[in-house]
């Protein structure tokens, strides 16, 4: 019994045994009116005692289960792992029954299905076969089902939880100490950042790593100006658009190719978005902002622990919680870290405490589960790349080709040689006439990617996100296969 | 029984009746071994039946309580009002026992007291009588105790809750539909914004209203540039510092007094921060950004419903959740609303879904409770102003004076004539020698306010926040009284 109770789900189920108790209650109410011989009375007493023991057992089970979930687990968790006794979302109707297995429901609108792509109808019951599959955004819904099946990871926020602007008891009043600690532990567990850097660098958090890109730009250009901003093509668009948007061209200018003597800030994304290549800086004297959003074992072999001066990370690509908006930076230079905090403090007065607390809960969950979400994503990403490679290999004359992937390497996390499985496919149209590859893929393949131009590259290229839901990836791959084999 | 169960707390307490059941269990185990006459057997049976009924009742109570909290209430709430069965924070040790009634504990560090100001020690057991009371920040901890006593308002977030960047089912994918709806209902309930504006204006949300100040600046200057930014003294500092920080002086410049022909953006805060005055624009042709953070019935009589083209609001000043980071703007012009969304989307890719969901829960709680947090704050703010006025009136020759308050007015929310009770005291040093009023108050009064210079005013002025915890306000008022009556 005790081992069974240690499993939270089982303990929880026994809390509301409506049918079982109802039946016994009816039996009980007839028992006192029975009249008969002494032996039958003894039988009755025995029956009552058995019933009593049974009921007592129920009560004991409930008390133990209740005690278990109250005394163990992580604070803030609603589920059996935490200090509550029920996971809210388990009481939502099952999306598989309501939404025909083709959609999800959320607590804010518990009867309204959010249909997977290409499914329509109030219950997502119909497939729109002629639909266009949107693989434009890097929306990491690949993780959605994983979390849907883990309602025990639901988080509680008390209404009085750190309502003020700052964390009064923290060394750094802008960051929840438990989050700082959990993030550093995560890197130690995965091994993608060198231990002395994990312990020694300053940790700056932002409202998503997007805010930290701006913080790095502003911080570096406030320390020293003017700055020339650059990145090698193809690059993630916001490195180029953010300095343009802030429009302060007297403190920073973008150049594809910096001139000699320019005081350069170079963005290096490795693995690169969009093409997955392992980049190195092009400008030897530049201040380098390393965007390490994809340097995790589900995207690439962790071939060495990083030790760079400025590295950006984001929760969205490791747990899928893009909407939570949490990114972090490891910063060696104290003055730069302070400038980056100044930006976060000035532009949004810090990062939502709710986001910080939820991120803490999710990262702690990963720590307890040996990086389980990454293991899930790694397996799924390997499957996706095998499928894409098979489609390309099977095509007689591929109209689009996949980017060449980096070679297999020994991964420090897995302890074995692994193939990369990057977050994006970087397609190139091979037909000379297919000049606008994005348009061709959309009109003839019903696949909407992102135009290579958004990455500073030619329009012969299109980026396809591979981070959609599994069902959606299957539709994408079917469409890609049909596009590659128009005769069939 | 049913009415008692409708009270969540009582239902919840019966879930873990450890002591009661333990006692009965012991009685039961001795019962079967009792031997005696038939009457004593019948007594035993009767005893067993009574026990049985008692236990059955316990079970029924538990089942009903469990069913109650599962089937009613708001989705996402952990407490008895929601779909969970336990409010996480009720299982935290009581801060009043752990922290001597002089501190609070939070779920992220459930054994570490965060002491109120001027209290020290691991259990906040000692008062540091010579301490300086910090009334600088407008940190709205006045609401902390209110929420501490309302653990039923705890929120659950399922781990799969809208993990993607956008709300797929929403008209505007950047804002949770339930939040949009709750905020509009709140204004209708309070009556501080005209119903046709509540229904007709575009709602833009931001990571706190700070982000919306930038969004308004950027939006207005992206629509038309260059812009001259201004506000009447004394003004809230960030109106001045944010355009300076973004440093793009070719699209916007600050001027205390705009020149003829300038294309002006004027910030009007009414009631004003710092002095509580009901401001009107100074520049008739300006685009006006109305900061209405304090136009709520706990700070000022709601003398008319507003209908301005651009109005900013923030959750922090109405529920106290400053750390949650949520602000909103009502925007009449569609093009401006889109530019403001563009800023929020560009700088942080939107607002944390966790913050949006928690804000939804808090505003819905207010709606169900007839604006209860505002009623709480109104009563407390009235008390604070009565105390301050009494201190000023009792002083023989006040060394500092309070700002004159706006006259009493009929309030649409209260339905009666009310005095204003603004969020800040705007003190003026009266002695000619007290040139640096902030320094005088700090060194001779042990009160740390904010220098008038931060508001574009003279250093004869100091702003004191009145939004601290009740205990802290009492210390502040004692210190102010002592400062005003040095002879006593």
C-alpha cells in the first residue's frame, strides 16, 4: 500500500471514491433493521466490523494521501508533487474527448477547442485537407503534449506572492533566488556551460531572450558608442531589426560587413538560426553576443562546455514555454551585466514575478526528472529529421534540398555519438525558375515557411520550423513529400 | 451541513482530520475483543454503528467537499473557489508565528522571513528603533496583508497553459480574451471610464504600464516625427528619462516648455504623481497621454467617467501586484494601437501569459467581490491621510507641510461625497535653511523619501509614498510626528 501511495496519481484518485462509498452506505442503512438468531447477529456484527475496517481504510488512505502531498514535493505545485491535493487541469474535460484528439483546451476557456493546424470545427472534428500548413513561426508547440500529460507539474501562485516590485530578501532584488539557483543547476546537469562559468558569471534575466538582445545592444552601446552591429548571413532577423527599430543611429548602426576600425558587436548564434550550423565569430576584435538558444542536447550534440563572455538562453526552446517570456544571460563583465539590468529595469521594471516563479517550477521539474522534457524532444526531433532525410533521399529530383547538417559528435549529455537535429529546416529551391522559394512552397506545396530574405539570405531559401506539434509535423512531412514527388 | 460546506475553508479543513480519525481507530481496534452479556453485545453493536455512521459522515463530508471544489468556482484557482482542493499557501507555516507578526514568508523560501521595515532578526523578532523608514518607492505593499488573508484566490497554472507565443483562438492573439473582458468589466463596475469608451477603444496591454509609456512614445513618434515630449512639473520621472534612455533624439526630444510649432506629446497624470492634483493638458494641440494609474476610488473621488483618446492604467495600483507586471491602455486610434502593439511585440514579443492569467484571476476576483481590494485600500488610505493631517495640524510650527488636497467631491463609485486620499504625500520644507529637504528628512527624521528633483521640482520638496504596509505606515507617521515636534 505504501509504495502505491508514493505515486501521486494513485493517491489522488482515492480522494473522491464516490461510487464505492455510495454503495457501502446503502448496505449499511439496511443492516441495523435486520432481526435474526444470535449467529446471524454475530454475522451482522462481523459484517459491520468489516465494513468499518473498510471505511477506516478509506479514511486512512485519504489522510495518508493528503499528508503525503502536503508534506513533500515542491512548494507552489498544485499537483500531487506539491503542497496542494489536486491538479486543476485534471478536472478540465479531456481535450481528446472534446476536441476529437485534434485540439487542446485551456483553463481560460474550458469548452473551446484550440484546433491543431488543418483541423476545423467546434470539436476539431474535420480535417481541412487543402489547408496550408504554417511552419513559419518557431512556436515550440512540440512540447505541448508532453506538458498536457504532466498535470502534476501545475503551479500554484499565492495571491500574496511577492506582490512588490522587488525580491527584498535576495542578493539581486530583480531575480527570484530559487530561479537563479535552478537555472545554474540546469546548466551543470546538462553540461553545456563550463562549471566555473555557471558559478562565476553574472546571471541577468529578461522578458524572453528578445529583451536581452536589446539589453545587450543597449548595454554595449551605453558602455561605448558608436557601435557597429553585425552578424553573418543567414542570421536571426531581430539582430538586424531591433537596432533599426530603436532607431538611435548615433549610438549603433548595422553593417553586413563592418569596416576596419569599426567598434563591432557581433551576434553569433550557434547552433545557428536558421541553418543549424555551429558558428564562430567573423570579427576577431568584436564584442560577441553568443545566442545559445539551441545549444541543448535535443538540437545538437553538446561537444564542449561553453565559457564565453556573453551568452543568451531562453526557456522557450527547452521547455516550450514561449508565452511565459523568460530568457537569461550569463555575463562575465560586471559593468555590462549592470547595464543590461538597467535596461531590463528601465524598459519593464524587471521580469514578471509570476513568470519567474513558473519558470522556477518548470526548471526544478526538469532537474528532478533528469531533463525529461529534453529527452522527449530529442527523441521527437530525431524522428523528424529521419523523416525529412528520407523524403529528400526518396525524391528522384528534389525540388528543394535540406541544409547539410553538422557531423555527428560525441555528446557530453548523452555520453554517446549523436546526430544534430536542429530546430529548423533551411530549404533551398533547386530549380532555376523557383526564384521566390517561399511563394513556390506556399502555392505549390501548401507549406508556409519564412522567406530567406528575413535572414539576410537569398529568396532561394526558406526556413521551416520543425517545432510544431507532432500531428502538425506529420501533415507538414506529407505535404513536403507530395511537393517533392508531384508525379505520384 | 450544505451551507457550511459552501464555505470553502470549512470543507477543506475536514479533508485531513488526522487526530479525530486516529482516536476512533484505536477505539475500534479494542471493540471486537470485548466479551459480555447479550445487552452489552447490543451496546457494542450500537457503538459500532454509531462509529460507522460517524466515519461514513466523515467520508461523505470529504467526498462532498472534494466534489464542491472540483465542480464550482473559477478555473485555475487552487483554493476552495477553484477547481483544486487545497490552497498551497495555507500549508505554509503561518508568518505570524514564524516571523513574530512582523514579516511575511513566500512559497519560494518557506522558512525565510521577509521582515517588515525596521524589524530585524531571523524571526523579525526585534525592532531596530533607530532605523530609517524607506518611503521612496511606490511599492504597493499596502495590499499585501489583504491578499495574505485570501489564500482562496491562489491561482493554478497548468503546465500546458498556452505555452506558445500567441493565443490562437483570440481575435487579438497578444491578449488573453478573458483578461480583455475582465479589465473592461472592471471599468464598467467602477465607473471611471465611459461605457462607450470601455466598449469601443482598443485595449493594448504591456509588461507594466512602464512598457506602455515607451509604447506610446514610440508609437506616436513612429506615426509622426520628430516629437517634442513634455509634462508639467512636478511630473513622474520616467516620462522624462525614458525618451532620454532610448536616446533617439532625432525622433523625440524633451522640452520643459515646448516652442510654438513643436509637434507635442504631453503626459498628463491625473491624479498626479507626485502631488495628487487633477491635471489638465497645458498644450491644447498636443497628443495627450493620460496616465490614469491613480484614477480609482481608493485614491480620489471618481467625479466623472473618462473618455480620453489614450489612457494608461496599471494593475499594481489597484491590487498591489506590481511584480506581476501588467498595464493596459485604452486607445481610440486604431493606427496608434497597432503601433503600440508593435512596440510590445518587438521589445518583448508580448506580455507573459502567466502574468496575463494571474491578472485575469485577480480582476475576476475583484469583480466577484464588488471591488473588495479597493474598498480595503480606500479605508486604509483615508486612515493614513487623517493621521497625516492630524500630525500637521498638531505641530506648532510645521517644519514640512502636506500638499493641499483637491476638494471633496461626489464619487460615482461610492455614491457619496468623498475626500481624496492620494498615493503620495508631497512634502515641502518650510524652513529657509532646509534647502535639501530630502537630506533633512533623512538625517533628522529618519525618513527616506524621494527628492523633488526627480519630479522636475525644487529640492524643497520630497515625495513620500503612502503605499507601504500598515505597520510600516505607523512607523512612518511616528517618525514624522517626532520630526515635526522636535521639542517633545
